[in-house]
């Protein structure tokens, strides 16, 4: 079996083509990985901003509720005392069982 120059050139051409294809595949993989990481980072940042907004809104609502309850207690201290006593009594009865 003779190996001709033509056969060697064909093998070398195939190896060169494989090297080019491999280089393209590696470059595409790097680009895809980079894009995916950037997308994930953007997604995490959007979620963080959304959660920060939700926390800020909940904090404002909680502060308003506390102030509202405080005003009602100041306006009607006897009723607030009776309600607190009643709630405490019911909770103590539930816990003692």
C-alpha cells in the first residue's frame, strides 16, 4: 500500500479544517458562556431591585399601620386596654391546653 503525496495533503487539509472548526467552536462556546453569565447577572440585578422595592413598600405600610394603631390607642386608651386584655386572655387559654 503506497501512501501518496496526494493522500498526505488530503489528511493535512482535513487536520487544518478540524483545527479551524475546533477554534470556531471554542470561540462560540466562550461567547455563549459570556452572554449567559451577563444575562444571569442582569436577571439577578432585576430581582434584587424588585425585592428592594417590595421591602421598601412593606416597610412604609408597616410604619403607617403602627402609627395608625398608636393614634387609635391614644384616642381610645380604655378600649385598647380591654382589647389587649381580651386577646391576652384568649391566647393564654389556648396555650394552657
